[in-house]
């Protein structure tokens, strides 16, 4: 349920109501919006409690929410969530680009690419150190050493970093070196991992499972939020359909639908969503037009020799640069800002 408070309610009164809810054995979650404060009530769908709260001073109405996810829903949190990572804002009107290779390959490679991402105007360096490969004999990623190279490249070029976490055993070491955990499509419903990420305060980029419905995806986000980590971003990366020309089908419907259902930022991944380099630029622009809060794009200066098969979907640096130039014009048309001011300062 959610309790909508009256416009002029005081903080003390909100606290009293929260106390009452907790005394009744439910959890209360206060969300202060620009317009109103709403109190989400989780864990007890008791009609008597609903009636009681509805009659309390300062409460305008109590609405029953039938969705299985609560904290992820816009009902509970009417305003957009803006995740602030070291001053870089993601969500609402703040648009970001995350760029980099599929996998971290060497210190030189990640340093060179970080320089290219920064020069083009990106804010976040992507790169996998632990790679979830379909076959066990394929390159599985550099591992911990790769995290250190990423951290160095990020610091040197003034970029945030994002890397995939496959196992909770790496939670501490990744959080120590990298700014954002990426949960890959293959782990999108690894509930033990999601629960562990909820115990951390490090932001999470939660990819959509390749066969997850919106409801399943938002419930996956709920696992992280319910643990106390409010810094969750969603990532549409394409779903499996009957079409085989493209690697996946980038579901652009997801962007406005998820923005309607949820307050969490949504990032689009046209690289995995299409699997084809020539489609990455048009689908990046289409994602912006659909309202995405950012993009995550694979880019590699020598994609033919990249260590994962994802070279075929990686942009060349000049294509990446040109795309970001165009985004400088396109993003403002969508009422968002894609600005150098939303960046880390380059380390000297
Ligand atoms: C990746 O980002 O390189 C990756 C493996 O993504 P996904 O989990 O979407 O396949
Ligand atoms: Mn990849």
C-alpha cells in the first residue's frame, strides 16, 4: 500500500505515522517528491491497517498496490531517481554515455580506450574483467588484475568505471576498484547475487535477462532495493526473439514502459541489443528518442583482434566520437542534458 500525505504535512507528523506503521509490524518507506511525500507500506496487506492509516491526520488517501515489486515502482517513488556517483548524475534529465571494450585485455588497451571515451565526451568506462562466456573454453576475462588496470585508466582520464560481477565472492574486490557493478543478462535472476548487491552501497547496473518480462526485471531490481541499496539503474540489452539476423532484439518499448512503471534510470545497450556494428549508431539514436537516460556502447580500436567475439558489434573510435557529437544535438531535443559538466574532473 502507499499512503499519500497532505501538502502541508510536517516532518514530525511523517515520523509519527512511520512509527505507527512499524509498531503494527510493517515496513515504511518514505519518499519525498517535489509535489508530495508518499509513505510506502511493505509487508502487511491488512485491510484494518489500511483503514487505520487512511484516517490518520496528515494522510490524504491510502492506495493498495497489487504489483509484486514495490520499491522499484513509481507508485512508491513518484520522482525520477538520480544516481549520483562522485558528482556524475545518472537519471532524470541527466544523460550519460558509458563506453569501452567488451573485455579488459591489457593495461595499454584499457588506457588507450579510456582516453578515447573521455575525449569523445563519455562519462563512464566499461570493460569486463570477469566474462560470462557461453562456452567454458572461451576467454573468461583477465580477472582481478583487469580491475586494477581499469581503476588506473579511470582515474587517469577522469572517468567512472563499470564492470560485470558474476559472483558474490568478488563483491569486495570489485567495489574496491570499480564504481558500478554490472549484472549481466545471464545473472539477471541470480537472486542470491542480487540480494548480496543489496547489502552494498555501490551502484548497480542491472541488465535485463534475455527472456525476462518487465515484471521479472523489476522484481530483480526489487531484490537489490529491498536490501537497502537504492542506487539501481536498469539496462535494456535486447531480448531473444525468433529473429536471427540480429544477435538480440533491442526492445525500445522497454524504455517508456519502464519509465512509466519505475523511477529508476534506464540505460540502453545497442551493442548487445543488435550484435552488429552498423546498427549500433541508429539504435543509439533511437534509444535517445525513446527517452533513455544513457547508453552503454562497446568500442574498440582494433575490433577484429579483440579477445571476445564482441568485436563485430564494437564501434571504431571515430564512429564513437561522431555518435557522441550527434548526441550533443539530439539529447537536448529530448529535454535532457549531455554535458561535459556532468563529468569527473580529469586527474592531473
Ligand atoms: C557485456 O556487457 O559485455 C555483456 C556480456 O553483456 P550482457 O550480459 O548484456 O550479454
Ligand atoms: Mn560484450
